[in-house]
C-alpha cells in the first residue's frame, strides 16, 4: 500500500462503520482511493477529512475515487466530492470518480456531475463502471 495519503485504510470512528476506504497507486501519475459502503451524514466528517487529504497531498497528477463498492450516496457527500475536486484543481491536480453503479450512478447523472467528474474508460465507451442502472 502506498504512502501517498498516509498509506493506510480507514474506517470512521463511531457506532456504525458503514463506510471504509483504502488507497492504492496506479502509477506515478495516478492514485486511487477505493471507497465502500454508504456515504451519508453519519460518515460525512470522515469523508471530508479523507477528501481534503486526497486533494491537498501527494504527488499524483490524477486522483481517482473508485466508488464501485459504494451502495448509497447523499447530496451532502456529493458536495464534499465537488469541493475536493475544486481543491485538487487549484493545486493543478485532477480528481475523477470511477466505478459508479446503481443509485450512486443515478445521483451523479441527476445532479449533472457525470460529465465533470466521471472517469471515462480508455476505449471511449462510457463510464469507467456500470452507470446504466
């Protein structure tokens, strides 16, 4: 596991750990933060801390949030991701979202963030995960 964002996996502190994350590197120019579970108000503080660390630290030009194991996301969490994207852009970095499926994919489409944040596959055939649910 890379030391890019502290080199550890995380589980929020609290009564119910409905969200967890871990980080891996693709190469020198891209890092991936994998998230699993539910992103809602109960996990917002941990998500905010993680996203700020991701946006502001490390050397990778591109940071990918792999959300293929995220089952639920609320509007507040979407706002945190947008804020992290803006913070990354200020530092000359790009934050992208990959692996959207089911409800999270629908939410990204409904709020119009798919064109701005969703990572496209190299073959050009759409979202880097299943987003047609």
